[in-house]
């Protein structure tokens, strides 16, 4: 049976070091926790320059994928660490995500919400994101980590992302439309301890887990060492992927994009749905167009060839992914 550890509140770095340390110790488990203080986590393939250092928060770079995220005590973290050789039937990233997120979706449904898994790695309620997730392989383990938003501070999320003022303004608008929280959905406050216990029950019901005391005496030396390694400058400040546009994934399939270098239209920002091939919103366009605007109709409404090229490039469907290798 898979061990389940209800860690609860710990310091911010420990919330990241735990799921990196268990694979190092060749241990499996499910960890439920949340940070005492807010911080920022950067995906392993992400460029350091996407973080706005003026936010003044501590930052860590993780060894799994996904995008830059603002994390605080109003989010419950679930961290699934399993040996891949024990699950040989799972071949694709989608199979791993469905496996890891099924207990979380079930918990939310039990609470009365119409939660659904959105491939590859989100959980949505009423088509709005309440849980963002990422995965990867560390040592011999498959690791999938995610959160449930009890409450969320969109101003801080915007603050920690680098970008122009129009890009930040557009991001704030997109967050308001595409994210939700348990507090917003229910109109009441949620206690992290209660959510953790109920989530643990859902994992046990799905996987027949066994609740274990956290072996801090045995774990602490490794957790501390791994935590220090995540803050090493060579790792933390490493350059990452730099697409030809600034990009934020708002939720699965929906991206906010702005050209990096365009002398004619540098301030154009587009919110695009790459699955349905639509421009959902466009900021700083010099004239109005009907929205949402299908990819195939851009030429019908925009006569300027260069502006057409800019918008078509922002509709590019080849996006970096949080998927497992």
C-alpha cells in the first residue's frame, strides 16, 4: 500500500524539497502540505527572466515541468511520488495524470462541485481552473504535484510575472475569467486542515493508502540537502525555453501571448485558445474585430499583412508542456 503523509503546514522550501527528496531516498508516497509563507516556484524548463524580482518573494526552481506559479498558505498541495516500474501499464503522460488526479477530482465532486479532469494536467470547475498540476521523472520515480485553490491572490500572481504593464493588465483580466477557488464557489472560508483530511480520505478510497507518521528524524537531513540544491545559483538562474513571444498558460489550452520583438506592433497582447484555434481577447489592437476570432478568419478582418503575421504567430499551437517525459 502507498504511504500517505499528512504533513500540513511547513516552511516554504520544505514544501518543494519533500517531493524531490523521496525519490532520492527511493521511497514512494503521497504528501499533503501547504507553505507557511508565500513564494514562487519556477518550472524546470522555464527561463528565469519570466520572474519579476521586484515582487520580493523567495523563489525556487523545481525538477518537474509546468509554469511559474505563486504559492501560499491558501492552497493545499498534493504530491504523488511512485516508482514507475510498479505501474508498467501506464505509458502516456495522460494516463499518469488521470491516475494521480482522479482522487482529487473525486474529492471535489464529493464536495458538490462539477469538477472534471482537463487533459493534460488541469482540473476545472465550470470551465474554470481550480487545480494546476505538473509532472516529471526524478530518479526512478514519477512525480506529479498540484494544488487546490482555497483562496487566491491574483494581484500577487500578476506581480511575480515579468512583463510590460499591458501584459500584466491582460493577465489580471484573464485570471479573473479562467480561475476559481473553493471560497469563490461556495461563499465560505475553507480550513486547510479539513481539506487535507478529506483529501486524504479520497486518496485512501481510490488507492487503499496507509496513513503514516512523517519520519522527520530520518527525512530531515535529506530534505535539507535537497532544499539547498534547489537554490543553487547555477540551477536557479539557468536560462530556459524562450519562444518568440512572451507567454503565460492561463489554463490548459488557453495562453496569453505578446510578441517579444516587433517594431510595428510591440504592445499587441492576445489571449488564444490553441485547441479551438480562436483569439479570445486582443489588447491594443488599433481597431475592433469580432471576438472570439477564428484563426481562419484573421485575414477577413485584418488587412495589414504584418499585423496578420503577428496574430497568426501568436496563434501557434506548438506550446511547451508540463507533461512527463
